[in-house]
C-alpha cells in the first residue's frame, strides 16, 4: 500500500487574538484639501454626483463615522443602514437641516458641523449676488457677448442703468456669524444696517455696525437690500412669502444664501416678473437642485448653484474641521464642533 499524506488544517485563530479592524469613515462626497484620518479605513465616494438612496445605504454599511454633505438626507433609514457601529455624523456644513437630529440622539449618534469656515466665503458670495443684481451684471454680460452689442454700437448714457448702494439700508435676517460678516462688508458703501433676530445681538448694535433691531415686516419695508441668513427651521420655512414681499420697495433687492425653503419661490417669481421689486440673487432653492421654472427666464434674478462657501481656502478648512471632528469621535474625545 502506498504511503498516504495527511494535510494538517490550520486551526482558526480566535477572534480575540486577531488585530482589531480599523474603524470605517464613510465620506459621502469628494472633499477638497487633505483628508487626515490616521488609523481609519477611509471609504470615499469618488464620483462627481450624489449617491442614490440605495447606493448611499450600501455605502454607509458598517461605518463608524459618516462625513455628509447637504445632499445627503440623514434619516432613520440611513442610520439603520449604517448599523450599530455608527458613532457620529460629521456634517460638511454649518446647517444641519439635512439631518434628523432626534433620530441620531435616540441612537446615541453624535452630530457635528463646520461653523466659522463657511462664514467668509458665504458673505463674499452674498455680496457678489447683491452687486450683480444691483448692476444687472448677468444681463450686461449676456449682451456684451452677443452680436447685438457691436451691431448696436456704443451704449447711450441712459442704458443698462442699475441701482447704487451708497448710503442705502441693508437688512440682515438672521443675526449669526454670516449675517454679521455680510453687514460688516456694507460699511464700504456707508450703508445703514437693520437686523432681524429672535433676541437682541449687541455685537450688531455696537460699533462699527451700530445696527438697529427691527421686526421682519419693518425690515422688508425699510430696506433697499435684504439678505437672508437664518437657519431653516419649521418657523423659518416660508418666512418670505407673497404677503410680506409686497412690503418691499420697488427698487429693493432680495438675496438668499441660507436655505431655499425660507422663500416662497413662486411668490418671489411673481413679484420679480411684475417688477414689484428690482431683483433677487439666489444661491439656494426651495426644491434644490430644481430651480422654479418661473425664475429661469427672468433677467432680474441672479442664480448660483449653492456655492456660498465654495472658495478653495474655505472648503479646505471645512475638510480639516470635519476630519478633526471625526478623529475626536474615533479617539473617544469630545468633538470640537458638536451639535448634539
């Protein structure tokens, strides 16, 4: 009989002797700057689009931390898809209206955001929209690129006239960091500043702003420029509507860099079309990324695709802040920008 050879089977290593698996950080969109998450398994959406709901649920499975953008709806279903390993949702934004905060609290999941880093960029864009609307920039740019300009010849002194801002009144609705930064920039035009807030903000009332607190209706009635900076809450949804838009001056400008549903877009479009107000600048939309069809054809409405904080420097700062929040959670420390 021939010799038989026995192959010894390796015994499975007990789980407690295996090295621990690194925690997974699921980053739901591509981030600018440097992603610094040592010791973690980084799982990042490499596409230039948001995941579908099914894709997102599969993507977050087993994650310890989610880094989310405003396009991700963080609800009970998404939290359940991530599973019991989930410890935190680090939102790449200052607002958290895309997150079901009570659902996170019920599951013991921390929520963080990225304040301050969004302030300067968003304030800059608010002023970009103010100036572009006041001086009819989009309309003028379109004309300058067209064959109509050389065919028509040099413009006359009464054409393409816009609104001036010097010494006018600016109303800030929502007296937070961004609202303050927007108001501060108005000093270059010598503007008077009004502010609307639930409580008194002495930093607005002291120098250099010396602003006056008023109710929303008075702000809309008195201001030449109204800039929206309040968070989206049940109380602020539809805050600007047909009734109070009617209070605005015919030469007034309305700008929104906060959240789209704060303004009733259909009502705003009707006022713009009828030239009841001068114009509007919108970076956010009621059903984002869908823009109300009545706004699309209006020359007195300047539109940008939610790029308020979208400067290279500030978005890189937001990446640093989101990673710092995630690292703190993974290391068992209190995150620097905890919301709940």
